């Protein structure tokens, strides 16, 4: 079956040096772009992370330091990645909690702005877990009745994710073939940033979700404790979280002026 699309959607998967969104780097990225007319375009890059790949991580995805030593850095491919995804919604497996946040960090480090304002994200893992509670390999076997060869290769995982989503729509009558519906269905708690440090209250206002100011409005905290903003910017928080905090502070400042 074909996805019902009003704009392209890019399924993508990252292989990385680890799972720390702020510190770890991409070593492989694969993108499968699906257009509303059903045509597909794909691209896979190996990436020099400019840091060592831990042996225990290499044991999972098979990408060694030697394999990426002469590959481009993410900054060198960032414009190509951006050009491929800039007009598209995004899809992945656990992408809302990992791949999208880490991609945002890499983009911002490469001085390319990144946000989700004009796009939605479909997380196939969330749909899967709500329906069946399994892993990607099990999902591929369950929905497509095939074994996932080369698991933890970005290209294999990306293609499997796309095939699983199409099979999920075929299998479940209550899943609409509509990207906005699938994005809403696969979303978890709403956060202003990707990493989950800033969430929304019932009024849709940004609040801290951690630390001594947990539950308090960000604007109130930044107004009452100005030094906290400086501490946040200098602390080990994701770049995208800092971008969101800066936007909130600037918005508050502009509101005071007018």
C-alpha cells in the first residue's frame, strides 16, 4: 500500500558514537524520502564523528574508527542533509526521543537552523509499542514476516522502519493513512524541546520539567532568577534546549517592550 501524503516524508536512522544527545556524534545517517506520488529517493552517508567510537558501540553497529577516518564530518554533509529533509515531515523508529534530538544537535553545531515548526514526526516505535510492545527486528518479523538482515545498519533499519509503518496501517483499522494523524498517535508527552527539559502545562505555557524549578513557568523563573539563564546556557544541556530557552527569554523581553 502507499502512504497518503500531502508532502514528502523522510524516514531516517542514525548510527552514533553513543546515546548521549548532547555529547555523542553521528557515524552514519540514512534517509529514505518518500514523495506524495509514491516515488522514493534514498541516500546514506558514513560520517567521521571527530571523536573515538567506543568498542562496545562498534560491537553493536559494526562501524569502526578506521571505517570512518576518511569520511566527511557532519558539518561537511549538513547542507546536503538539510536540503533533503527541509520540505518534509520526518519518520523513524524511536526518532522522537533519540534520532531527531541528536540530528538537531548536529545541525546546530554545523550552524544550520533546525526546528519542527512546519513539520510533524511519525515515530513508528511508539505506534508499535502501543500496539504490540516489541523491538524493530521483532516488528519487521511480525508485520512483514521477514527477518531483518544487517540490523543496526542505518540503511537496513531505515528501510525496515518504512516497511513496518506501511504494514501497520494495513493491519490496524483505527490507524488512519494520514501523516498528521500518525504523528499525533505516535507522539508522547508534549515538550518544547526535543530532550524533554521543557514541557507544557495545561495552558500551553512552557515549564521546566526537571530540577529545583520543576513545574514552574520558564518565563517566571528567568524573570525572578536571571542568573539561572546564564547557568543553563553554560551547563551541559543540548543546544536545541538552549535555543528554546533563548527564544522564550527574547519573547518575554519583547513582550515587556510592547
